[in-house]
C-alpha cells in the first residue's frame, strides 16, 4: 500500500495502521460509493484515476469532503 494510508475494496477497508476517525470516514464513503454504483465502481474509479489523478478524482473529492465534516 505504498503511498496510501488505506484502501477499500467493496466492503473491505485495509489500513496499514489504526485509521484516524477522518481516514475511517473517508474510506467508509468509498464503501457507500461502491454500494450506490455497484461493480462499475472499480473500473470507474480506475478510469477517473488515469484521466484526472488523485486530487481531482470525483470519488476522492467526495470522500475527502465526508472526512472534513468530522473535523
């Protein structure tokens, strides 16, 4: 998981360390995105990552916004 604090696959969140509350909310939002979009989430996530990168990725921006609500 080089470069990432955590990663989410469907309903599974994997973290290299104990996640902070903000990180937990960020990853939980990815679970919600997966539940809403279904299996298309994975190819869409990868497509956006290739086209836009992390900072402007709409799924990441949404998840970061959810985590900021905690702060």
